[in-house]
C-alpha cells in the first residue's frame, strides 16, 4: 500500500501527537547541542537526531534554528528574567544589593552555570546568537528595571543598561574568562564590592 504523501515541513502524524513533553525534550537536547557545538555548528537536523525525532517536528514546534536558540535561552533564563519583578518591587535604595546577590547566585549555582556559559559563549561568537541574547535580556530584564526608576525614559534605560553591564562584565571575568584573583574570590566579598556600584548606576546622582 502506498504511503500518503506528507506535506513538506510537517512532521509525521505519530510525531505530531508525541505528547506535551516532546517540546521540552527537544529544548533539553537543543541546549546540550548549543553547549557542546556552539551556535554556528549546531543544526536543526543535529538537534532532531539527538532527540530521536524528525527535523520537521523541530520546525513544527520552533521554526528556525534562531528560534530554537531563543527558546532554549528563555528556558534557562526564565527564573532570572522573571525574578526582577520581585527584586525591584522593594525600596530602590536596596535594589543594587538585591540584584547583585540574585544575579551572582544564579551564576554560582552549578545547575544554571553550565547552560549560562553555553549561551554566553554562543553569543560571543555569533552575531545572530548575540542578537537573540540582547533582545531577550533587553525586553524582559532591562525594561522592567528601567520602569521602576523615576527618571526620563532615555536616562532610565541607560542607567539600567549600565547596571547590567557592571553585573555581566564581572560575571564574564569571573566565570567565563576566569581572571584571577576574581575567579576564586569569595562570593560575598565580590557582592559587597559590586552591589554599591550597581546602586550608583540605578539611583546615584
């Protein structure tokens, strides 16, 4: 019996009905592929093969490789991107320490450090990946912080960006490039010195 012709770009019926956990499974595999190979060398076909599915199913759920990458980033960064609402709802005077403590807590946790390293390395080496990372952070993180600052729109966004630059730059030196003695310095020591600088960026003169 002749098999029915399947439209291009659509997964087989059995894979379309693979269940609600299939999307998360593909994302888990995609994150590992991006971590091991980087954005440039990872492919939708490779992700599909590692997940044991047809590439059409990956396209069905996510679309392009860029969209798969964005979804994998959001999956890892969701706690960090959702937390600022709670972090900055408190008094602005303590926002610098709350943000710094939370940010480095995420980086210092083994469960989130490896995925973050993979994401940052991909963003450093590929402009598409960097654009996805910037867009996600700018729209979901910096915008929330800027909204709390009682300043003109342009200045509020600039101050939030400077605060983020302080945190991201320090994390790069400590966790990615591993510059000593910062890389092995006590975390509380680092927080105590970075938090006041972040606070100045947000609320200083």
